[in-house]
């Protein structure tokens, strides 16, 4: 999951995918602004076929927060 999230972040933010870790801070390390986060969320929703509620977006501080959310969301939506 981290590799997929890192690829999306790398593509959108123009950073080296290999420099993105679970501890990478979205604002401090990647300089993400509100427009960037909207674009990232849209890309992640399309890539993982999930809907990310607006209230959840504010909880994304580090990349690990996104990965953890997506792991739960994708698992929850998986067919049994």
C-alpha cells in the first residue's frame, strides 16, 4: 500500500518516490497545500475505489495516516 500511495504522491508533488516513508509529513516534508490534498484524495479514491470523507482528510498528517486509512477502507470493501 505504501508503494502505491508513494507513487501517487510522487506523481502529484514531483518528489522522489523512494524518499517517501510512513513518517513523511505531508505539510512539513512535502509542502502539501489544500489544493494538493484535494487532488491527492481524488487520485486515491480512483486508484483504490474508495470514498474518503472530508472529515477524514484533516486527520492525514503523515503518509502512514493515509496508508492506515486505505488499508482499513480497502479491506472493508473487499468481497468476503
